[in-house]
């Protein structure tokens, strides 16, 4: 393959790296779209987590630190993007960055993506550690809030591939307020009725806030019902899922689903009216076993 002259943005970014105290090792074209990227060593203190991604897992950082210390080498470069001179955000590799922070390394090996607008595109490629529902939802809502400022004329549908699923947005708002929110219990209902909105993102965020309020109200009603069941001496980790399965207005037989608002208002009403005196421990346990079997 004939040598090509690096693009002007790539050359300018390479010069910026040198000014920022880094070292450019190579400018190259990645093999899929022939986009220019830079392999470099950046000062550790100039590399930060992107403000939109999930929080660090202390357990994962600890395990990575132990493994890297045992190997006595660091072999996986992080991916980074520079939003402005002197600042380098990593949307993919934050746990590895944290390990080098912990080990007080002077530099971090980095694959630097030239185009800063690729930040939101690269986030979904983060496979360093599998996301759980809370982490994914928080990452999506942080991304959403940033896009409200940076791309206010766009809609959720434009960013569907980055958000992956509309219910992550709604759950993100709920997890922001309460990190212990029972998102896993509500997710099956949300997945069926939560859709991407056609409004611009600022208006969409307002609508999402209203949706989160409806879910929160249902969760409060759920909490009251759970407390009544526990008062009867029945304690089981599946009790919330059990109650939601019996009060959901959505049934498998329904061909036409109610709207989001109708669903959660009806769900709250059903929870308020649910007769907890008829709940038995063995029923909850049986439901948990059946649910586990069907998900395998």
C-alpha cells in the first residue's frame, strides 16, 4: 500500500500532542474506513475519563492493578479523543487509565481518534467491562445531557444507535437521583412501552423527566406494597418482580400496547389496590424459579 500524507487535522493534532508534552509514535490509517489515528504516549495527568461514561468499578480497578503488577507490563493502549488542547478524554479505557494513575506512571499509551465529534460514537465500543443496567443507563443520560447542549436541534432518533434503547434514558434519570433504584424490576415493562421521542433533545429531556416521575410514583406504590408484605414476615429478593408481574397492565395477549403514561398510571393504581394479604412465600419462590428458567 502506497504511503499517504496524513490529513491536516491529524498533523495538527500530532503537533498538539508534542506541545502538550506527549510523544507521537505513529500516524496511521485504521483498516476499516481508512481514518487517520495517532498512536502516542500522553502525560498521564492530561488523560481523563470522558464526563459521560459510567463510574469506575473499584473492584475492576483492583483486579486490573494486580494483574498488571504481576505481569510487570502494560499492554493495552487506551482510546482517547481531544476535545481541546491539553485535554484528552478516554471513552474506552478508563479502568486502565485509573490503574496507571494508581501506579503513578508518567505516560499512558494511547490510540488517539482525530475527530472530536467521534466521542459519542466510540462510547458504545467500550467493552473493557460489561455494563450492568445502572452503568449503561447512567452513561446514556450523561451522553444525553451533553447532546442537549451540543446538538440541541437533533432528536433521540438520530442518536438511537448510541443510546441503544430508549428505556436507558428514562432509567438514567431515575438512577441519577437514586443509585439503588430497582431498575431491573421495571425494565421489562419499560422496554415494551418506552420509545424514542421525535422532539428535539431539550424538549425530549423535559418529556423524559415526566416519564421518570411516572415510574417513580409507581415505584413508591411498589415500596408501600413490599413493606406490607414484609410486615407479614415474608422476605424474598424477588418480591418486587413478583408484584410487578401481577399488577402490570401489559399482558402477552395484548396486540396494542397502551401509551407510556397510561401504562404507569394504571400500574400505580393496580399496586395501590393490590391485596397483599393473599401473597404467599411459596408463590413468590415459584415465580422466581420460573422466571430464572425462562431467561436461560
